C-alpha cells in the first residue's frame, strides 16, 4: 500500500507523506493564492480513490477555504489546528455522505443552529416513546428523505441525528428560515404521521468529546422540545 496525504489546489494534486505536511503545504498554497479552493484527504494512492476525493473536496470548497476529511482532522489535532465542522456533506460520485471539516479556526463564525423534530399529537416523539415505536419504517424513511433533501438544497450542515431529531447548522439565518419553510411545505401532506417542530438559535460550535456541540444547539433543541408544552 502507498498510503499518503493528498492536497488538491484548484485541481492540481500534491502528495505528502504525512497529514501534518499536507496541511502545512495547503496553508502555504493558500498564502500564495488567497482565493484557492483546497481539499485534503488520506488514502492508498495506488487505488486512485483518495486522489478523486481530494479533487471533489476542492470543488465544493469556498474560495480561500481548506476542506479536509475526518481522518486528516484527527491526524493533526495534536498540532493545535482548529476546524469548523461542516457536517455530513453530499459529494458527487459518492453514495454515502462524507463528514467534512474546514481548516482554520480564524474562519469560525456564528451560525444559525436549527433543531428539527417530528412531533405527534402535540408531544415530541423520541426514540424511547411509544409513538416512536409504533411508527413504521416506511414512514421514517419518508421523513428522513424529506429532511435530507431540503437541508441539502438550502446548504444546511447536519451536526447530529437521533432518529427523529436533527440538529443542523446554517451559515446564514435566512437559509435556516428558508429551509424550515420549505420543509413545512413539503411535509404538509404527511402530517398524519406527525408535525415538524423547529427551534432556532445563533451561536458557535465547539468540539467536545468526539462531537461538535455548543450552547446554541442546546437552546435550539429546548425550544423545539417545548414548542407544544
């Protein structure tokens, strides 16, 4: 195996022996070209897949952004690098959503956090409640597909999913509100299954014990959970 860390800068590929070297090279390339779109991942370059994945990351990066895979993020944590969690992102050519992070804490900013929950008869349905147990797998699949489709369309980054509950980050409040309106509209024909409940809050995310969290997430979740109380 020829495992290496790959950096893609606007389509140009560089291969490095370590994740730390790849990140350092990416930062230098961004210094030279502030609007460069950069992606970094790790893998067996003989298989070709990490090369393509690095290219895909660079194509979805904003100008000046460095996007990395979760493996790269974990590899350079000891270097005191900071990251912004972009959540599970759909990437062309890959069936599964990929967890993507943006390098450089200086770019961190307040985001609009939205809690989305499916309620039934005025009570929020959770995993351990009878209403949740009685819901069919087909209904849950409809719910999941509807939520994921609308979040992707409105640039939402899913931070946490627990059965019927989603915590999602948006760069702008207007995107969060638009997503909620769109979700409410497309879910209306399915309200016999349950009603969607939303909670909104502004704030930043912090990496804590293998997950991203923050007071804004807690507040948004509480607002959604108490909507019908």
